[in-house]
C-alpha cells in the first residue's frame, strides 16, 4: 500500500540560517547586507508592467546590463534565481562524468547537497588548520572543481595566482569559482574566463547589492558554457527570472556610487570589528568577506551562540566536525556591531 515511498528521492537538505520573526532582533547570521538597496530601485518600480504576461525568458535587459557592467558580451552571461540556482544549473550541466568532482571539506554546505541530489560522485578535500584550500589537492584526475573565493564560512581568500594554478591543472573539466563575497575583498577571477574556456565565475546580488530578497545570481563564462547552461535551464523552467527581478536588477547597476559607498562601509566596519574582537580573546583568519569566522580562547562557541540568541542577537553556528567551536558573524552596521561587541565583552568576561 505504501510502495510509492520506494520511489521518493531521499536527500539530506541544505539548512538555511534562521529568519527570526520577532521584533528588535540584530540579525547577523545569514550574511545579508545591513544597508538598504539603492534608491534606483524605487525609481525603477514604475517600470514593472504587464505582470499578467510571462517575463522575457532570456531576461535580455538584465543579461545585457550585467554583461556591460563587467565588460563582457551578453552571450557570456547566465542569470538565475540567486547564485544557488546558477550553481545548481551548473552542477546539472557540467558534472555528469563518472569521476568525482572536488570541493573543500569546509565550504558552502550546498555543494554536497547538490551532488547527492543530482547523483554526482564527489570528494571533499581537507582545508588546512588555517582553513585554507591546498591547491595541490586539486591536481588529481576529477570530474570538475568548485570552490568559493572568498571561502564560506571561513572568509579565507585565494590569490588569483593560486586560482589560476588550480585551473591550469584542471583544463579538461569545468572549474567553478563561486564569488558570492568577492566585492568585499580580493580580486575577481572573471578575466580568467577569457583565457580559459572551462572556467565559470559565479556572483550574486544578495550580498554587496543588498538584494537578497529579490534573488538574482549570475555566471560569467565563455559562450559555449553559457549556452549549455541555458539549454539545461530551458529544459525544466523557461521563466526563472520574474519581471521585477529583471527590471530592478538592471536598474541597481546604474548606481555605482552608492554601491561603492555601502561596500566600503562594510569593509571598514569589518576591519574595526576584527581588531576589537582580538582584544577580547577571539581569533580568526583574516576575512575578505562580509563576515568573520571566529572562535574564543576559553568560551565554547555554542554557549556564545545560545546566549546571544537569548539577547536577540543572531549569529551562525555550525554543529559540524572541525568547525563546531566557531561562529560565523555577519558584518552589520557599526551600531549593530558595537551592540554585539558589548554583549560579547560582558558574556565572555563572566566565564
């Protein structure tokens, strides 16, 4: 009577960060931007018309705007519903061999979920004690390579020299560089997509553009890679980008001054916060993202996480091997980080 259950795909799903509904919360657990999006968003609202009709399946205006912004041709840009959608399509499109794909053991936790969901063999490559990717681990034969830069949840950054070294050793497979946090430090690998036809660089509007709620991600790569991804996308959902995303995602790229202003605020706050956190016994690798990944010299991370939550301050705790004594703390406004710092000073001093 229950034989239908035998045909259900069983996977262990990705666990997103909490989205608290209560008022008065300081939310530093999902790496959202603490500043509102550009006013260009409000101005562009009137351009959202004809919602009764399907949107442009190619999201042409958005693709052209992203391509122009980065100095590429529209045939070299793919858009999706957040970088998660872009990465999922890339996994489906490029990782179909029998050899395992490689990615770090401490990294974005969606990678193994997609690999399991799509039946892709994979191997996790251990980062070192400083949570740094070891390029030599990616020299062996494989079915593809994917890694974030800066890495999540650690914030560690690989130089372009190291990124290119990994690419040079993997020219027979697709290499995906996931740059969700690249606007907060370091150099993008997008120019390497001109040099190597097997490289895909993925970015998002969710962090530096303050548009996590709109869900826009994109990839840059040679036109053959992009066409292959679009072929897969059109095979399961032709209308992934809705009209508001196309219109507003295009408009926000016109306000470079505001983008640089808010980006620099976050970077400045991060640098100040790292200095202050070290003063009260926290240690962490230097972060190039909009978060830090910190552990305290004497107080367990889980205790800090639970106490902070009671104080209506949300940070991220991962109950996983190697990182279960660390907290990932999103960089909020200066006022929010000062409030968190005051809490941490008082709480750790009593332990």
